[in-house]
């Protein structure tokens, strides 16, 4: 149980021993070139930047700077990063001139992207998910780039298959998913035409106690709102593990891009998870509809082979979320909309 958000954020940015080993061996092509985290003001970016800084400091690599880039609408988050020794730079990444003013880097984590269901206009999603990555790929053509993608690029699949693997064909459903596939193709093109080393991470539903699929379900159960069962199965993964995989995947960047599914090992039943959450909260969940034969899933066997299993099980994550909510912990208004099946922006 985390008593405060500070304790939670300390855990989410905690580097594991394998990451420490790897960053100790990071090569620097030119003194002063370090790691740039684009989209560091978002729900993942600040923890990724902090984890990198903590790992570098713990291994005596103070020669490698970490720069966190965002528009910085959250002053508290900005101050927290600065307190860890992270360089802060404000930039509108849709402006190539702003990108040109960012520091050179040997390694770049690109977390910039329009979230599912948040675009006020579909053109916003296209701009954020395709045009900005094109600018990023051009600016950092000589760096190793780990770019966040999503399992939305896969088609809806039968849960009995275990979900698509990286070698399976994509089949984005809806315009949002198409923009995400477009983002991937932009980086593929940069890799082919410029020799840029890239890792594409297709992530399905990272969770912590303030947001994620488990929080979405718990909030519905507490409010006695019906849980929609049409999307009957889901993948989730603990946020700290996802943060570490993002940094370790920099070492896998390649030409053509290295593609990796990032999620937990379970194909979790939404009905079963909701019943478990309800039992822990002492509330009987209300359900609506029935399970359809397909869901948005992916198979992360390769990720677990390379980087180990997530350090929190599904049951542990459910317990953490229910404890946090029971104690009145703050949650974010950032619904995953995992139950949506149309893939629209």
C-alpha cells in the first residue's frame, strides 16, 4: 500500500537491477549528449525521465544528462523533475523550429501521442500521431529512438488465440487506430531512408492506482454504474514495469525498427476482474451486455522473454487499486475507454 502519491511516484520511478546494469554501459558519442524524453509532462513521461536519472546517478553516469520536454502545464510535475536533476525544456513539438532548439541526444524516448477518445477533432489526432513523429524522426535521425505505439494497431481477435504477436499482420480498426499505425509507418520510413535506429513499443493498458483499466472498473463499481461486457477480455500491465521496459528497449533499437508488444501475461476476463474488485470493495458489480467473441489484445511473450515478467501480478494490482480507493486516494480523470470497439478518435 502507498500512503502518499510521493511514495507511489518513488516506486513508479524505481530502476531495477537490470536497468542499472544496462545504463552503466550506455555509450556517449559526443560529450554532453544524453537522453531526451519527449512528452515528459504526461502520465508516463515524468516517471520515465526520473527513472532514467535515478539509474544514471546510481551507476556513476552523471556525465549523461536527461532532458524532459513538454509544454509544461503542470508546474508541480516540472518542479519535481527539476529536484531530481533533470533538465527541463518547454517546447511545442508541432513546431519544427522548437524541435531544432532541443539538445542533441544519443537516445530519445518519444511518448508524444493523442490518447484514444481525447481528440476534439480527428485532424488533431492525425497531427499529433503522424506529423509530430515525422518532425521527431528528422530531428533525431542519428539517435536511438524508443517510440511509444499501441496495441490498437492490431485487429480485434479471439481471446483464445492469446492475442497477436509482433510478427502478425496489423489491422487497425477506426480512425484513431489508423493514426497510430501511421505513426509507426513514419518511424519505419525514417529507419529505412535515414538509417535511424528505432524500437516501436505496442503497449496495452498500463495501470497504477490513479488511472488505468482497473481504476476505470473500480470507479464504475463504486458508482454502481453498469460494467459493459462486450469487450470481455483485456490486457493490463503494472506501470513501473512499463516504464523500465521503455528505457531498456532503447538498447534494442534497430534498422528496420524492432517491434515489441508491451503488456502483462494474462488475458484477463473483464467479468472476473470486476467481480474480484467488487468483492474486495464489498460491492456487487452491475453488468450490461454479454461478451463478444473478440477483444483488443496482444501477446507479450517476447517482452517477458527479454525483460522478465512484470513485478506486480494482476491480483496485486487489483489489491493496490482497491486499497488506494478505499483510503480515498486521488485518481485522475483519464479514462482508458478500453471498452470502446469502434477505434474512433
